[in-house]
C-alpha cells in the first residue's frame, strides 16, 4: 500500500534479500517481493542514485543536458547509515564550492530517502570505528525501524512529513513501548558491530591522525598492492568515492555528447599527464593515494574521513585487500615510530 | 537552477600561427566572451574528441578573444594541430586562481620559462608590460631545446628591444648560425644575476624536470619559498574541483592553483612528476 503510493510519484527502489550476506537494491514493480526493511546495507552503494555511473552532461557545444531528464525522481527504501554518511562527502564535493554539479544537486533535491535501522551486522561492518552509528543519523527524509510486528516511522524532512501525511490512513500513533523496542533492537545489532570491530582489531578513528603522512614510505603499501589486479572495484563499491572523468563521444547521427563517467584512482592513467609522465607510476603509489584521499585529504579540507565503515571494498576485493588490516597496521606503525 | 559547469561555449578558430614544428598558437573567438585573469586556464574542446586544459597566452585585457599556444603531444592536442582556420571548438572556464599581480607590485619580477611553458608566461608578461611602472623591474629567462623550438620568435625580437623588459634566451643545443646562449635554463640563473632577491618574486613555468631544477637553483640563489610561483601541471578533467584528478596534498591544482607558491606545496610528494 505504502510502497504503491510512493511508486506513483517516484521511481521506487527497495532492498531484497540476496543469496550472499548483503541484500540487493531492486526496482519496484507490482508490489514488493521479499523486501528487506531492516537487515544490513545492500551490496550496491547509495551513491548510484545521485551520482550515476555514466551520465550525459552535454548534448553538444553550448547545449547543456537537462539534469532533470529521465522521468520520475528516485526513492530508495531501506537505506542504511553507512550510505547516508557517504552523502556527507558527496555533498561536500558536488553541492559546495564555486561550482556546483547540477546533476547531483537536482537529484539530491528531488530524490526521497527512506532510511532504516540495521537490525543486524555482517562480518565486514565497522561503521562505529569511523564514528558512525548503525542507525540513520542524517541525510534521510523518513526513518523506518523494523519492529517485531510492524514498523516505526518518523519523518525527518518536509518531504518525509508529506509522505507520512499522505499515508495517514495506514499509520497508527506510536507509543513509548515502540521506541523501547526499537532501542532494544538497536542495542543488539550495535553489539554485533562492536564484535566485528574487536575481531578485526581495527583501531578507532581517533587514532588515525596523520597515519598516512607518517607512513608514506611504509612497506605496507607494496605488501598490500602485491595482489591488486587494478579492477577499481573498491572505488565502484565505495559510497564516498566520487572521482570521474569527462568523455566526449561523437554520435553516429552527427553531433557530440559529453558523459561524466566514474573513474578509478587505481587505474594507471588516472594521474598520467602528457608525455606519459605519471606521479603515480607504481600500483602501490596508487593504493597509497586511495588511502591518502580518504584519510588525509578529506579530513584536512572538511574534517571528515571519507570512509564510512560499510565494508564493501573488503568483500568486493578479489585480492582480499582489507582496509581494516591496512589501518590497523598503519596505526601500529605510527605507534612504534613514536615509541 | 545551478549552471552546468561541464558545458563549453562554441568558439571559432580565427587564426593559426605555426610557432615550431610541434607548437601552434590558435586565436580563439568564443561566441560569448570568456574573459580571464593572467594565469587562469580554460578547457578547450575538440568536438567529439575531448578536451584538455590550456592557459591562454594572450593579453588578458582583450576580452572577446584569446590566443592559446599548444604543443602536440597526444590525443586531443594532435587533433587540434590538424584543424584549420574557421573550425569550431568549445571553451569553458576560466578556472583556477591566476597570477597574483598585486603581490608583484614594487618588486623585481623574474620570469623563468621553458619550452611551451612560455605560453602562460607571455600572457603574464603582456599584463605586466601594460603597467610596467608598477613593477621595479621585469626580467625574463627563457630556454628551449633548440633555436627552432623557441616560440613567439617575432615577439622575442620585439621584447629584446623593449626598455621595460630584460630578456635573456638560451637553447640546449644549436647549430652554427645561433649566436645566443647555449646551455640549460639553469645556466641563466647565475649567482651574479643582479637581482635584489629580497625584493623579488620568481615565476616559473615549463616541463616538470625544468621546473624542478629551476626551483632548486632559485632556492640556492636565496629565493624564499613563498616568493617562488610555480605552475603545476596535473592531470585534469573537470577543472572545477570535482573529478579528483589533479590533487596535490590538500589542494586541487585546478581550483587552488594551477599556480602555487613553493612553500604551499613543498612538503607533498611527487610534485615534480
Ligand atoms: C593548467 C594547465 C595548463 C596548461 N597549459 C598548456 C598550454 O598553454 N599549452 C600546452 O601546450 N599545454 C598546456 N598544458 C598541458 C596540456 O593540457 C596537455 O598537453 C594536454 O592535456 C595533453 O592532452 P592530449 O590528449 O593531447 O595528450 P594525451 O597524452 O593523449 O592525454 C593527456 C591526458 O588525457 C588523458 N587521456 C588520454 N586519452 C584518453 C581517453 N581516451 N579518455 C580519457 N582520458 C584520456 C590521459 O590520461 C592524460 O591524462 C596545460 C596543462 C595544465 C594542467
Ligand atoms: S578492489 Fe582490490 S584488486 Fe580491485 S583495484 Fe581495489 S584494491 Fe585493487
Ligand atoms: S573505503 Fe571501503 S569500507 Fe570505507 S566507505 Fe569506502 S567501501 Fe566502505
Ligand atoms: S580537474 Fe577535476 S578536480 Fe581538478
């Protein structure tokens, strides 16, 4: 009922239980099939809905593409906090500064985010280490918490309020006991996150200060880069990775278009300049760069670590490069250097 | 509504000057004026091929058109070298911070260029000459691989006779008929250069290796890091601080540069590559 209502105004996406540990985001049509409201973060990062993998930005010289083209705005149901936290980074890149990205900005204005509590954690979750909760904190329109028999809904923005008002016929007033139940579920899943952090021994963010700066020449980089196959999967999976390149394409029918396409800092050509000079010729330099960007650049320019602890780059990496291990070793190295 | 920063304006190539076998200067006239401050750059589009960043080499005072001097080195630049007068290209910008002319006032300005690196510096020199009285002295040291590789050959001759400008040129290698200096650019940065270094700013632009050695030499001569203005060439795509390609430490060369004082970037690794 609720979903049907949304689907009239928005192109609705929701989480469906997958074969693996994490659910997938699927498109709504004729009702929800095996939906997951709580659970854990999906396989796909939320950025896909605001910063498309490939998007046309111009239709020719002097002809900007329409950022609103492409039908109804998008609504994602069941978004988790590690993805919401990723929007802090993307917002700072695309919505701030002298130039703004109209494609991102218009999607952020139009799209609707219905976020949910994590009702459990998986092995790779370490959001708490980065100071993020396992329940929605900001950047969402509606908060939905899965309870034993029902859902607790709370509107956060005017868009969310409007949605709940429109659905008032299927909603009942909530009480103290619902909040208590929600908090109880949160405490159980929170303990699971803590357990994973303990097991992987990932240090907390308070220990990350200057870890990269102090380990620029560390052997950790070469060791970790050894098995990397330069697939860029870590970038694709990450809710904060925002790099792209502009590609011009000659259309068969005449005229040319420009696309904004996700890029990967793990690719050799990423920093290459004319004449084949390359400040990051070696793979280990590119791996180091990825960490510098997340743990050095962003904290310096806007006080945020560009990692939300979602763990996607861990489960997605064919080379089994584990960001938790890298951070653990970097912090240990920094401590040793001090001692 | 947010303006689309990825969209260039149409522009016409109104003239092409062959500078060297690999370098051409293009006169570009955008449909709508794209005015720039000296040292700022633009993204130039070859329709259907792609774009690349270039710093206009003309006087920023001229607002309705610009000249861009381009060396053919790869995909986009080689296509540019194939186009003719009247061709339509795209321009977006200007981007970056440009040269802080105010900081140079009352000073002895030392300009050090290598190869096609003289392009942005020509725009600077023209801007300085327009108000030559504001600067104590304007000096140019320019180096190229060979006499044929010198850009703006006519202008160099004219500048040699300009009393507001001290210009010295060198080439790495030459044939018989070259009467000028032979040697790397650093040979022009001698101990007896005759500059009051405590009241001087040096501006360097050229290929990375030249930038590196010229900078080291200037530091050796006694220049303070904060008085060295360096143009950093980094891989760029968006030009506006979004795409992540041009990072140097906590900066993006496209938005915080491309000109940086040495003290700002010195501590970061791989700045010369
Ligand atoms: C601020 C600034 C100012 C500059 N000013 C000048 C100037 O005044 N004059 C001048 O001659 N030069 C200037 N340059 C250098 C000039 O921008 C480069 O020479 C130019 O970008 C080379 O482009 P290219 O495509 O010809 O070379 P390539 O070597 O083919 O490519 C250069 C870059 O484009 C990328 N690239 C190549 N092919 C593709 C592809 N298929 N898809 C996506 N990306 C690709 C590469 O990764 C590489 O980073 C300046 C550079 C900067 C940063
Ligand atoms: S996902 Fe793993 S193998 Fe692929 S580029 Fe990233 S670190 Fe390398
Ligand atoms: S770096 Fe890895 S764990 Fe951190 S936010 Fe990105 S994908 Fe998630
Ligand atoms: S060129 Fe895109 S961030 Fe600088």
